[in-house]
């Protein structure tokens, strides 16, 4: 008797943080393609997941802003049940001090690379969508809902990402593809440590410090955001979680 086919999920930014946490949560249900820049970390995570079984894991070390390398890395994926966009950058600064290079870099990673990855994988997503349904999840931010001083270019990229999700949802619902934007508050990740360091160096206060040291316990755990992603993916097909907002408790 043939075993039932396991669905396939591709996660960008899977080498650490929310992406790695999501991979661990999806592994019992999905075979995985793990994307990221750090090949060693990806291979380590793949080994961890396959040892726990019964998941099949493929790693793809690629720079998402390199269009040719990205196309080559994704070639051959003809069916994809879930695409989770977790890769992103966060560079802070006031409008007065943020250069054009920073604006372009954040939009290239947080918006353009997401759009191009999705475009390349749409035939594979539609193949699954026509059968059992497919999902695209965009890991956005609270900054995709509200912009604050000093967060201008980052927030603008996340507002654009939200708009991309809205357009994709309207265009692809007829192909059986659901699109979910997940807007977490501040999450205990390496990027958050850099954000807190920036806030302190700028002369302000940060909720992420205790006795002058970084305190990740004040933020969401990456696994909590991963659980929200899993909820979107596993919702029954009559339901569509279009936006999920997750905030730290307290």
C-alpha cells in the first residue's frame, strides 16, 4: 500500500530565528525545503530534523536578492503546498540619517525578493492549490501596521509587504491559494538584539534591557510566531486567516 504523500513547504530565512522555529514545528507534517544564506546552519538544522524523522529535508543556500541564483535554486520544484517568507532585514534610523542605499536594501530584501520568490513558485503553488489547496505566509511585523519615529524605511518596506500580500490574495484565491500576513510584535531574535543596541546607542530607552543588558524574555519567542504560522497553514480549507497579529503578553 502506497504511503500518503506528505505536503511540501519551503521556508526562507530558515537558518535561525522565526524561520528555524517554524521548520521545527512544520517537520511532523511537511517535507521541507530550507532556504537561507548560512549553509552550515541550514545543514545542521536539516540533520536535526531528519534525525527526529520522518521528514525529508532539502537545503538551499542562496542570496535572495541574486535573481539568477534564486531562479536556479528554485528550479525543479513543480508542486509546493506552503511557502513561508521568513527572511528579512531590519535597519533603523530617522529619515534624516537613512541613506538611499539603506532604503533600497530593505525594499530589495523585504519586498522585491519576496515578490520574485513567489512569482517563480506560483506554478508550483497553483498545482497544489488546484488539488488540496496551497498557502503563502508572509512574516511581516507590527511595523507593517504602525510606523514609529526612527523606523521609517523598515516600516515602509513592511507596509509594502502587506500590500503585496493583499494583492496576491485577491489574484490567487481562485487558484486555491490562501495568503496570510503574520504581524508579530518584538521577537527574541538576533535581529532584535541589534534593534535594542541601536535604540540604546541612539540615546533612547528600550523595553528590551534589564540592568543594562539585553533581556529577550520581554519579547515573543520565535516558537510563538511559528505556532501562529502553523495555525494559518492547518486551518480547515473553508477558513482563511488573512491577517494574524501576535503581541507579547504583558
